[in-house]
């Protein structure tokens, strides 16, 4: 599917553990107030950037995990 430009990414929902963005201990604030909600949206955007890089739109430039984490913060 990747060679045809189709990608899939799973983004954990609010109130669930999401270590990549620093939400390693979800509490009631995640469920009630969407704590880390913006970081989750930003993470989704980094996955989009990574996918575009894989499909040669950005000259096959990868987006390393560490860079994506910095972008989210």
C-alpha cells in the first residue's frame, strides 16, 4: 500500500497512555479535559509529514522519532 501512496497510522485517544508524546500516566484530566489533546493532534501531523517523506514528495527525507517528539513539544 505504501508504494501506492496509502498510509495508516494509529493515534491513541485522550485519556489513554501515549508514551511518544509524554503521556505515560493518563489520569481523569485526559478523559475530562482532553489533557495532551493538542500534542496528539500535533503527533498526527508529524505522521503525515513522515508519510509524505516516505512517498518521495520530500525527496525521501525521513522524520526520525526524536525529531517528531521535539515538533510535538
